[in-house]
């Protein structure tokens, strides 16, 4: 299934192909536990559930559409009515237009 990987370390977004194994998600996100947030009626954002707990001065953050800053990497997948993950319908270019990358210092300056 097609997903969009948000790589906060390199400040890039890219299409990736995933299978059905949840370990692919934890591997991309570089985490042990992930959380899922609905971002559109058809798409979900997977993030490190412990991202803020593990954040250091070197941690990079990202925001989508000027929302809440999230620590680490992200992954966009679609979902079925039953809640199963499926390919995203989100457009990589459009997501890129609304995604912003930040350092911890930049976030502190904004507060």
C-alpha cells in the first residue's frame, strides 16, 4: 500500500510502499509505540507515541497545516470504513505545501 513518509530529520516527504506488517511503521518512525490521528476523512497520520518524551535539542518536529508540532517522523496512510489501513489518497505535492519542519529552538522562539 502507498504511504507518505514524513522524514523530519532530512525535512523531506516521499511516497513509500508498505505491506501489512506493523513493524514497517515502527521502523520508519524509529519508535516502539505509535499513535494514529485522523487528518482527513480518508487519511490517518501515524506518529511516535513517545516522541515528546524522547525529544532532545537534536529532535526535529513537523507541523501539517499550521497544526500541533509533532516530534520525529510521520507516516500518512488511508483507512477503510472498518478502520483497516490502506493506501493513502493524499497528494504528495499538496501535503508538501502544508508541511513545515521545525527545530526545538525554533519552537521555543515561537512561544
